[in-house]
C-alpha cells in the first residue's frame, strides 16, 4: 500500500493568503480580469475546489440563501461524486461570491450559465484557470497551484477547529484518513485568516 503525504511547503500560510487577497482586492476595483482572479483564488483557497470544479460551476450551484453553500454536482466532482461546500465558514469569501454572482446576473447571466467564465461568457479552460491562479499568486514569489490552494483550505479549516468530518465532506475526500493527513500542517503561530481560518 502506497502512503500519500502532503508537503507542508505547498500549504499557503495565513499571511500568504492575506497577502494575495489584499493585493487582488485592491486591484480588482480597477480590473475585471483581476476580479475574476480573486474569485478563482477564493474558490480554490477558501472553498477547496479543484480546477475542474471551479471552471464548471454554474450560478445555480452557488446558493446564497439561508444556508449559503456551493453545490458541486457529480457532473464536475472528482469520481462523479457530488458534495456541498459551506460558505458560512468565511464571511469575506461569501461577500465576494455574492458580489460576483450579482455582477454576473446584472450582465444577463442566468442560473445555468457558468459562475466563472471569459468576458464573452465562454468556459475557461482548466489550463487558463491554472495560469490565472498562478498569476494571482505572483506576490508570493513562488510557484503555487490551484491544488495547493485546495490543500491550504483543508489545513487551515482543520487548524481553525472545523471537525475532520465537516472538512472531509466539504472537500469530498472518500476516506477520513486522507483528511487527517492535513491536521498538523499549519503551525500554531500561523494566525487565522478571516472567519474560515
């Protein structure tokens, strides 16, 4: 049996997450492209979505009612598995996603339209989403992937006291042992990010 390990060096620290979010938020006021990068970063790093999931979400998948969540349908979930990602864990992420959804609707998008797309409403290729994420993370001075954002989400959520079952369900791990690998990857001196972490 092969033992899979998570590389602690690939986990973004709380300070790194804050740095990227602050930079993107500042620049997003002037640039639609940067605003889209902010949403991609939020979906990966603050919601734990994979590249195939964040590029396949529709407006209907992002539910902003009494129990805000992202419904990852089995059509885009890994292994054909659906899951629900709670959005009430982080108020700042929820606010950004609400604003983005309102902007998409104001542009004429309907529930079945993509949540994140090109300026012409076309799907974003996973490769392009990965490049946009890496561009968003340039202030870190190191190569960071969408999957590193996902790993960071799991690690910080556990560090912040979310139960292993809550986190397992949010990220769609089949085995709780996989989720438990992330339990001690964030150091105690790495302060928490927003309401989620």
